[in-house]
C-alpha cells in the first residue's frame, strides 16, 4: 500500500470543496500541493479519480466509488485515535457545551454534572451564526446539542437524543392570526422570521418560503421580533409555552397538517478526534442516555 492518509484527506476535501483551489485554502496548502497529492493517489491506486477536461475537476465513476471507501477509512482512523485518547484519566478544569435547543431538556443532566464534578467549570457557548456543528468541529465546544440537520461535517459524530415540537406563530394582531386555517401561500406573502442555521435545513422547511425574510442567530431574538409583530416564525414549543398561554403569541394552524405536530430531532454532537477528559466523557455518556421529549396534542411522547 503506497498511498497515505494525507492523500485520502486531500482527496475527500477536494470533493467537498468543489475544486482543488478551494481544498487548498481549506487545508492551508498550495493548489499545486493538492494537485500533486491527488495525482500521486491516482497513481498509487491505479484509478483515475477526476475528469480534468473541464475547468473544475469532476469525479469519475471510479472516483465516486473510491470516495465512499476513502471516507470509510478516514472515519475508522478517527475512531481509532479517539479510543486511544480516551485512555487518559485527567480531570479537566472546565467543559464547554454549545446548546441551541431550549435548555430545560438537558437541565437534569447539568444538575447531576454539578454534583459529580463540583469543581469543574461549565461553559455554555453560543452558536456561531446559529451553527452548533461549526463550534464543535472547530474545537470551540467539546459537545453540542442542536436540532437535527441533514449533513454534518465528516469529523463529527452524532446521536439523536429525541424529538421536540416546533410551532409556527405570530403576534395576535398580525394578519395571519385572523385565519382559522393557514396555507403555505398565506405564509409566503408575509415576512418570515427565521433562525439562520435552519432557515432551509430543517425537514419540510422547503415549504416555508417567503418573499421577505429576516434572520437571527438565536431563538430568543426571533421571539422578541415575533412579539413586536414583525412577522411569523417557527419556534420550539417549549420556548414559548408562557407566551402562548398568556396570549402574547398565536399558533398558526397549517391547513396541510391539521392533525400533525411538527417533530424535529435533537442531536448530540462531538468531534471524532477530540481527546476528552474524565468530566467530558461523563457528560457525553450521560447526555447520550438522556431522553429528550415532550407530549404532543394527543398526549403521546414525541420520543419512544
């Protein structure tokens, strides 16, 4: 075997980035270094990975198959390194956790953590542009709790903790609040207030288009914007139960889903190669065991 892990990483990054030059910027290398690494990999494998007849190289059919194999090899290597790192028993002075979901879902675990590690400081991080996965991938948070997205960076692992309910809401004086049944067309003509990380990524969010859209990097900002009557938004039900109960917000009843709550998964994220200390490993394990759920309109749990 002549090829190296560095060549495989360069190959995978070139595919994800869309070009050799973009991969070079991401990896902190020159374009010629990336090009040579991929050419050497093709020679070592005896397979042409890219069709270079166009401006940007395009994967060949053989390249598409090799991509899956390369990703699998890299994932196994990351897992091997993570297992080796876990042999350390050091207790770290602090633990960083990025959370974008309502906090009450994980508060019982944080209370247990305080009892188990009373002298370990906990740092709750705010997502960069609403993206918890970026914080974890960049090493700015050891663990992340976020609403499920269709694709995470390859260096991350995840486990679904459960599901929560999202509601479409507006101010009671808003024009949409006057409708007993709201169509997607009704939503499209009014300003949408969207969480920037999930504006187009949550399941079924492709239906929630609007000709006007304002975005915010956290749900609390969206909540204040909705309360001010600036538009309609999709928010976690657990975050707005008080506002719904006292009439500050009105739930929009979508005609397309008259008997169905919108359940969205909640994922726990961590980096494959992160060397976790004793407290970090404890928190990760306990969060994996913690079931996130609420009761829907029929009184059934959102998480089995």
